């Protein structure tokens, strides 16, 4: 299963992710440091969601533990392919420039049209 959600630009990524993941079970997700909150992680684990995010440096510490350091390097490497895809998508289709769209249906059509155009780029 794949899913996508479009949210207003002024909505926080974390609040959108929390809402989107309410109805999801048994998946693996790779995220950035902002998603590594302890309580939310516990809620996700109860539903079989494995969220991999770099480890945050604890207050008062200058260095991560060795294992946390290496883990925190691996997660961004995994996310690199996703970030590269979105960068290329925006570069080739200018998908982020939807300021002329005036309705929700128009926005959905705009997004899918840009995705279709991206499929033709080598």
C-alpha cells in the first residue's frame, strides 16, 4: 500500500504525519530527528510501526554514544534516495509552485499532472 497526503504549507510536518499515521499499521518509516519523540514512538510501536530517526543528542551531552552515532549516520543515508527523488521532481516539474491553483480538485489535478510529466523524464 502507498499513500500520500497534501497539507497546507503552514501545517507542521509532524502534525500531518501524526494524523496520517493514525490509520496505519505494520509499516517501516524513515524520518528526520524531529520525529524521534519518545512517547509518540511508543504509540507507533504498539501498532507495529517502526519509525527510524537519527538519535537526538541529550541535553548536557556533547557526543552521542557510539552505536547511536553510527545509527544516526545510517538513517539519513537511507532517506537520501527519497530526498533525491523529491528534489528531482521539483527541479523537473516545479511541483511546489501551485500558487495559481484555486480549488482542492484543481490542486489534485495539478499534482497528478506533474507526477505524470515526471514519469517521462529519464
